[in-house]
């Protein structure tokens, strides 16, 4: 299964776990994220893990207007020159309390979580189609069962969900486009927050945070689910 | 039931029908849309219908950054000075074929259909809460069963749906926030398009376009559904 | 709007409220339920309310194998001889703790809440089609967000939901078939139960039980929603 | 991953594929189905595949009232004496044209697809809990987007879906209970039916039947998805 997978948001906690899992199963990866040092460090680690040269990295800031074309250009400059599949694991989870919700919060969050990823899938659709590839995006169960203080984030994930759904119809049958909506994943820094714990207890049947490995398991399953497009699978709620 | 209802997108086909129906049942309306002439003409007609002075109008362009605050300011300048309920009937239905999908399409459509309406609800939430008011938004069944050539529009309606859902949790229990997702409404100009007819046949159990009156019926039902928030009701699919 | 509406489960709390509301808006009703005394008493009350002769009643036990044909036969014997619309408001809400769940619980609850109502719609489909009629059924939001101690009931409401959805496709476009899924409706006898109150707080954005009037409002809306079939509208969750 | 998985409906096309895949990944299986010869033959094949003794079989007819207890008793008599996980792959797909839909169709189909499986999960819940086990059931996307001629089947799958959802809440967090809803799986005997092909084209983005392997992939993914309960994942629509 030596496919080339673009991991967007590769240096976030889930992005790193996904990239590692892809490398472990012999996929090639192209890593993109904003911070060049984190990218280089992750690439180094993954090269050691694979016993190969470090994977290609493309440094890009999804908030910039040219994010999608600049990532495509970066891919063209790598040895491989193209990708087969995309995992969208963009990271930020901005807290936007209602009282202080501003236009900029919505614009910025929609740009990072919806506009840039959708344009990127669009820009790479020929690569994806040629490889009969798949897009798997991380979403959030909050789009159907929202929690407070995250209107901008939930709006953006709803935009991404609907936009990918529309792209799944446009790009079928050659490209499969699916989303995985997550509950609350364990985060050593955040788990001490009593609000998180309370939210968890009130919502999750399983009564615990998910692990990165549990998310990775379903990301890989969905990448390989060749008879599935336009779907949203939920976990951890 | 003499409530004051802000109708956003009042001069569109559905907006006009909704405004008329509200006036017919003795609601006061405040009309907002972009075109001052159409607004004046509609206000005149509604005044005659009600046998009163024409309702207040607030001319505003939802694509402008200051759309929400400028509508609020306009409301404050009306005789009533405040509103009780909001109907979001923003109109544009841009065609964005995949081949030529541009960043601007997504930004523009998200601004008109999601960012501006969400900010407006946010800005008027004190009015709504004081009146134990309701927000009813028109959405599109395409968010769950998309059609081609409308990625930007479907993305924006998905953003609106998720954002309103999040607001419903933030604003409960004083404000109710719901969405009505529509199938294809009859449009004398567009109905000759064979693609519309084909899409209809392939999708709709009832096999026909909806009428504005049928949409109005459910908008009013949802405005009055005092035990409902955060819901999406579908019609016409 | 002088239609003839069969109200199934007419003597339950919601059934009574629905029958009254129908009579108030000049619909004719045919009432069916199990207890002849309650039926007679309700018919008497509704006759007084309408200033007419009491409406027709058909006494039937939905647990009996011949429930559907016997109700149809009863309808044929009434003055009207036929019905235009059906409201399914079957009442029982059996508690079936997991430890003691028995086969009979599932069979019995499925019979009352799914098999008998589906067969009744089926048996009356020619009446419905001739009148371009509607079926509105009361369901329960527990099918998508279940609570404990009601596996049999939730299973049966899930069966009804899917079965009506299938019938909506079979009977389109002449007959419309829709469901209303409810949260927890106020019940003077049950509301003292602290478990109910706790369940409510944990689940409902609006934080209160619904009233029968609030349910009736949506039942009537859905009866009149001429551009809607195969849908499930949720309220009170 | 040497778990013991009960495969219900093991001799159907999907059941066989699932049983093979489980054996290939070193799971132990207990097979149950109605036909003793088919069961024996499958057990023989799986023994050869594993290079071990044939797996245990429990012959049972899900239409019988004592199906669940008799399967449990059969399991107790096997060498293993207990199971860890359950895959519900019950087979029949009865065609029930609307004109001739009978009470028996609904009763029979509900018994096989919902009552017996739910009672079986209930009866084995202590085994499942002790093993922190999972239930994965095959459902049908027809519950949300129905097709004609299958009211009984769709009703039964809707009952199973809701019932398992209710059980997922009752049995959490020790037991995970999930469903996989399928589109139309390839079937050499049935694929020549032009109605199937037409239904496919009208509904499926991918425009083809699924393979048993593609279903198996998601069944195994869901068995291993340790942070998931009460979910329905859709494929092939």
C-alpha cells in the first residue's frame, strides 16, 4: 500500500499520530504545517522510523490567501511531485466565548478549517482522481451536538462538512471524500480543565477522552474504505 | 401575536412571501435587503396590505464588513427600536461550477449566508432574549444530499446550520434558533432549466417544486414552535 | 379545511389534545382507542365543543391481530365511511428495565407502536390517496438519543420511523407520511419522578417539559405541510 | 487479538466473508445459522484455513421463540463456553411489494432482524461486558433513504438500529454496540436484475455495487474501534 498521503496539519497532536501511523504502514507522506522547525523535527523523526530519508515537507500558513496554490507548488517540488490521498487534520480549536465573538473569529476560523482545506482538495483533485484517491477530514461531533464557547469553530467544521459532502458528489467516483467527527480527544495539557471533564461526562456514553491511536485507527479505516464517499462517521460521543 | 419580526433578505422571492404572511397575521416587520428601491416598494405594498404606515426598512449589504452593526443601528432608528424575532431568508444562490471555483466564491458566499447572519443574530441576542424570541433561517437540503455546481453555496449553508445550532445552545432557553432546509422552490424564471427538472425528478418524492406559500407555512410554524430549538426541519426533498 | 382525520390513540393525553384541536378548526374526526367508555366520553365532549353530534368512534385494541382490518371496518360503518388523514398518537410508554427485558415486551411494544399502525396506514392507503391525505405520527427523540429502561419502546419507535419512511416512498406523491419526534412532554402524574427531571436537565436545551399544546401545534403544521413527505421533525430535545 | 466472535447469520454471503476474515486474523469464531449442513461445511473450510480444528457451530433458527436462549446454551456447550464479541449478519432480504404486504411479513422480518438479535445481545451481555466486547450489526441505508418493495425489511432494520442504539446506552461503557448500514452489495445471482442496477445508478455516488471484502473491512474496523459506541456508519450509498 505504498501510497503518498498529504497530511495537512501534520504537527498537531493528531496530525503527528496520523503521520507516524502512515509511515509505519509504509505509506509515503508529505507533511504540511505552519511551523518550519516542528515540520523539520517531525520529518526527521519519521525518516528514522521508516529507515529512509525524511519525508518531504511543505511549510504553509492556511490563513494566507495563497495557501492552497502554495501547498500545491510545494508538492510539485518534492521528489514525488504528486499525492494520492489527503488527510485533513488542521489543528486550531479556538475558544470564542459568545460575549466577545467577533467577525474576525468567524473569518479566521472558517479560513483555516474550511476555505483553505476545500480549496486544497479542489486544487489537488486531478492528483486524487488519477490515483483513485481519498480525502479524510477530521471534524467534530459538536456540529450536531454543540457545546458552548466555540461558535466559530463549530461553524467552520459545519462548513467543512457540507463542503466536503458537496465535493464528494463533484469528484465521484474517482475520488472518495469522507469525514470523521470526533468527540473530545485526550490532551495532557487540557484534560485538567474541569469544564472538559464535565462536558465529557454529560455527553459521552464511554465516559472518557479518546486517544490519538483510536482516532488514527478510524482515519486509516476510512482511507481504505473503498466503497464509501460523502459519509461522516462519528466516534467518541 | 403582535410581534416585531426582522426579515433579512426581504426582497427575495421567499423573503417577500414571508413578509406578506407576517403582515397578514398582524406581525410588525422590519425589512432589510440591499436594494433601496425594492425595499421601498415592498414596504409600500405591505403598508397597503396592513392598512397602516409602511413598515420600517433597513438598507444593508450583507457582503460589507459592517453589515450586522449597521442593521442593528438601523433597527434602533426605527419607531419600534427593537425586534422580537428574526427570519433569515437571504437570497443568493450562486452557481459555482467546480472547474472555476475560486477562493472569492467561498469567501463571498460564506459572508452572505453565514458570517453576516450569525453576527446579526449575535448582535441582536439581547433583543431576542428580552422578547423570548425566535430565529428561523432558510437552509438547503443540499447540505445533506448535495447537487453539483454549488460547492460554495452548500458550504455556506452548512456553516450557517452548524453556527445556528451552536447559537441555539448559547442562547437557550430564552431564544429559540431553528432552521428550515428546503428542496427546490418553484421559480418562474428558473423552472424552464432542464437541469432543475432533472434534479427534481431524481430527488424529490413529491416530484414537484415547492411553492413560496408552502415554505411560508413552515416558517410560521417554526416561529411559533415554542418547544423547539436547535432543530433542522426538512421540506421538499 | 373540513377534512376527516382518524386519530389513533385518541384517549391518551396527546390524542385528546390533538382531537380537540382538530375539532376546533372544523375538521371532522374519527376516534379510535381501546377503552369504549373513554372513547364515548371524549366523543361527547368533542360534540359539545363542535356544537354537533359526537364524532364517530371505533373501539379497537392494537395488540389484536385484526386491529387494522377491524378499524377499517369500523370506519366504513361510520356516516362518513372514509377518512382523509391519519394522526398516529398511540400512547403506551412501557418501562422495560434491561435486567428483566423479555421477548414479550419487544413483541407487544412493536405490535402496538409499529406493526398495527403501519398495517393501518397500509389498509387505508386508498382513502388517503383519494383525499391526497397525510399521515402524521408521534415518535420519540429517544431513537436518536436514547435513555435507559426503554429498549422495547425505543426499538418500536425506530421500527415505526423506518416503516413510515418506507411507506412515504411507496405512497408518494398522493399521500404524505411524516413523523414528529418528541422530547419529554409534561405529565402531571409523572413529572414528580426525579429521574424524569434529571433526564430533562441533561438533555433538553430548553430545560423544561413540553406541553400538549406545543405538540399539537406541530402536529397540525405537519398535517398541513403539503410539500413534505418522509421527514422526521424533532421537537423538545 | 485472539478474541472469540459469535457470527450470527454465518452462512450468508456476508457472514461467510466475515467469518473467513476473522479466522484469517486469528480470531476464534462461533458460527450460528439455520442450516446444519451449510454450517458444518463452513466450519470445515474455516478449520482448514486456520490449520486448526473446525470452529464451534450452533445451529439455530432465529424465527423460533427460543432462538436467543438456545444459541446461548449452544455457546455454553462449546469448548470456549463464552464469547467476547458479536457480529450480527443476519441474512434474509425479503421482497414485500406494497399491494401484498401482510402482517406476517412484518412479524417475521421483525423477529429475524430485530427481536432475536436484540434478545441475543441482551442474553450475552455479561459475556460481552466481561470481555469489554463489541457488537457490530449489519444494517441497511434504506432506513434513511428507502426504496420500494421492502417495507417489512426496512421496518425491521430500523427497529434493530434503534434497539441497538438503546442497548449501547444501557451497556456502556463495558460493551460497545454499533451498526454498519450498507448500500447494495454485489450478488452474482441478483445483479442481473435491472431494477437493482437502476436503483444503484439513482442512488450511489460511486455507481457500483460493493464487494463483500469492502463490507468486511468496515466490520473489522468497527469491531476494533474502541472509542465508538451507539454509532451508525454508512457505506455504499
